[in-house]
C-alpha cells in the first residue's frame, strides 16, 4: 500500500511517497505554487494520482503547545479544494519541526542554502510522512 505525504507551504508544496509496502517515506519533488490556485490543485491532483495512493497525509502546522498554528486554516482550505479533485482519503499529521529537521539533515549532508531550497519541502514532507508511517506501525 502506497501513501503520499504533502507539506503545504506559502510558495511550494513538498511531496513525498512511501514505498509500496508503506514502510519507508522518500522525498519526491517540490511543487511550486502559482497564482492560479485551481490550476495548481488540478496539476497536483494529477501528480498524486500517478502514485495511486491508498491515503494522502498532509502536514498540519501546530504550535509548540499543540494548538493549531496560524497556517492551519490555509492548509485546511487547501485540503478541502484538493479533496474535490481527487477521490483519495486525506488525513492530517502534526508537522511540528519537520522543516527544521529537514534543514538540519540537509546541512549535515553539506548542501548549501541555495541547494537546500530546492529540496527542503520534499524532505520535510518525507519526514512528516515517515512519522505517520512509524506511528501506524506502532499502533498510535
């Protein structure tokens, strides 16, 4: 069973996908958003459908306290719009620290700041999806 993870940001949407066994999350690409929101949603839905996922996992921004962060409403609107274009169940996953963790890992891999920008969103999506996969495997 394959799963897709999305890290929704102001400029880009990071995309990750699990292996066919649903055990390992891998970064795929970053989808650059445009001013054409409807077109973006359709293009993203087509990209997601290529993977034939059983579920889509979308990172939900939360504050350190666990409360929903200021970007949560934008993510929820995005999910509402995406769900109109794709018939795959969409779940939310806490994404606290995923971008920070992705940046740390990329620095450790000695990627420059410029090189990091091109892959950080997909890496954050993979970290978030892996967290969901691990929780699923441990019955959480």
